[in-house]
C-alpha cells in the first residue's frame, strides 16, 4: 500500500482518491476551501440557493455514462428538463445540443460529497509548497504546518495553482507555461415574484453576459423564490475584474428585461462570485500526467478540455497509470 497526497477536493481530486483507495492505497486530500466540490459550487442564502459555478454537465463517453448512472441511482444527480434558447442578434432560437443535461442534487457538489465518504480530508488547508525528503514528499501549508511523508503527490487544482506547486524540473512544467484559464463573473438574483420569462436557460450571444438560467427550475431546488444565475463573458470579466455589485446587477437586469414579457418583480436578494480560473477552453494540453522520476501527478479538467467530464476522465487516466506503478 502506498500513501498519497492529493491537492484539491474538486471532482478530479475526489475521483482520484476513490480510484486509488479502491486499489488498496491510502489517500489524504488537502483542500484550501471550507467545503468540497471546487467549481461545482452552490451558495445558500436565507430561503434560497444558487449554483454559481458549473451549471450542468453532459456525457459523451460510455464509461462516464455508467458512472453518471450510478450517481443518479445514489440520488446525487438528476437530469434537468431544460430546453435552452440561443439569444443572438437574430432573436431567439432553440439550442442545437440535445444531449441530457445533468445537475447535482440538491446542490452541484452532491457527487463530490458522496464520493468523499471515508476519505481522509483536510479542509481549509492551502498547500503552499512541496518538499522532497528521502525520496518522499512532505507538504507545507500556508500556516507553516507540515504533513506527510507521501510516496507521491497529485495536483488537481486549476492550471495556475497547480503550476505554482509543481517542482522545477517536472516534465510538465515547460508545456504548461503558455497555457491559461479565463475568468468568469457569476451573479445570482432572487426575485420576490415570478418573472414570466419563457425559457429556463439562454445561451446569450449579445452583450457581456453569455449564460442566463432559472436556477430554481433545477430538480431538487425550491421553485420559489425564482432565482436567476448569469455568467459574464471571459473577455468582459477580464476587463472588469473589480466590478462592483451595482455594475454587475445593472447588466443582469438589463438582459432579464429583454427576456421578460413584463416589468421585473422586486429583487429579494443577490450575490456575486468571481472565478479567476473558470475554464481553459476545449483544447487538450499535451503533457505527461504522471512524472515517474519526481512521483508527481497532475489531473484536472484543463488537461483534456473544460468540462466536468474532462475532470473525471483526467483523474481516471492518472489513476490507471499510478495503479500500474504500484502493482
Ligand atoms: C463559471 C463556470 C461555469 C462552468 N460551466 C460548466 C458547464 O456548464 N458544464 C461543465 O461540464 N463544466 C462547467 N464548468 C467546469 C467544471 O466546473 C469543471 O470542469 C470541474 O468542476 C473541474 O473540477 P476539478 O476537480 O478539475 O477542479 P476544481 O473544481 O477547480 O477543484 C480544484 C480544487 O483545488 C483546490 N485548490 C486549489 N489550490 C489549492 C491549494 N494550493 N491547496 C489546496 N487546495 C487547493 C480548489 O479550492 C478546488 O476546490 C464550469 C466552471 C465554471 C467556473
């Protein structure tokens, strides 16, 4: 049995922990936030909640479909019966993608919470650096505490955060230097009454917002109050990284007024969240995920694309390589 450290308790970190534990190894997972799930995130307010990170996910691969079927059987995810519209300069038309859109229930991170059962987890522990000690790794957090030693370390944070921890001389270091992830402002608005807006979701191709959805229409959520979540384009977000609430709210209300058949009801509440490392784009980055010499592994959506399925697939790929080494 080997002892491994995993940095990050998002979907890729927890998938890796589950796969390696099932193969008989011991994993300790370190997460800087208070909760698990990473970009699968739901925030609660008095009487309402909203998903401010990933909105839904789809399935392309058969192996992933089997996993999602298990998640659904466990009650962790459900299909979201949504027929989104595209809103562009020509008006409104149905979105082309017709595959099932799943959401975590009752919150986006439900499958990560389920998978973390029995896993050794250190929350609110930001890993600051790795130290090589006698062919093993020791982890240091930002409070000066150390953990370990470990036979290998797996970094599953977004690209820039993993790159910051990657020891120099790693085989992945050079190819990663030119890669980036783009930011996204997310804003949630709760209304006192129904808005009357026709569709539960809009891919917006006009203006500064690129996604708007009635979050309260997702399965496992209270339908009232009506809650909308909007995502701003990476370009606009990048140019307005310090945007105040008032500016974001004004942009959201301007869009919703175009979608609504009548005056919008009063606001019951709102919140914003800035994702500095939201998504990397669909391109794959050609890096070795496992560095045998350093005993460092990398996983995360950004290696294969920018979707939840990519996060899962990258973790499974890395787990297979590692399990072979420790057979
Ligand atoms: C706004 C937005 C919209 C999205 N929409 C969709 C969508 O519609 N469909 C879809 O499929 N995907 C979507 N995604 C992408 C999806 O959320 C990701 O693919 C997936 O959640 C990535 O999981 P991960 O485990 O690789 O990374 P993350 O979820 O980012 O997990 C990494 C974890 O590492 C932790 N961490 C970072 N640094 C450290 C450190 N030094 N020490 C300890 N812990 C650390 C972080 O706190 C985080 O919890 C969206 C993402 C965003 C932000």
